[in-house]
C-alpha cells in the first residue's frame, strides 16, 4: 500500500487545480474568440489529450522510480 505524505497530497491537489484551470481557460478563450464547433473540438481535445498523456507519464515515471 502506498503511503502519501502531506506534501504529496498537497501537490496532487495543486495539479488537479492546474488541470482544471487549464481546461477552463481554453474553454473561456474559445467562447470569447467565437470559435467554430470544429475549432472547439480541436482545442479541447488537444488540451485534454495532452493533459491525460502528461498525467499518465507522471504516474508511470513515479511507478518506475519506486520499483
């Protein structure tokens, strides 16, 4: 079982807020820019896809370092 320190929990919460802020800011910019439906899907899909990749890579690297 993994033991999380208070610092790791705080970093995890901050990363969640950063991801939420990133998605909100992209959503807000595309509304202000009056982007087309395709533009919205590209921006949100690209940002969410890259975010998921980065989070998965972080977990994979952390797992490999703990072995």
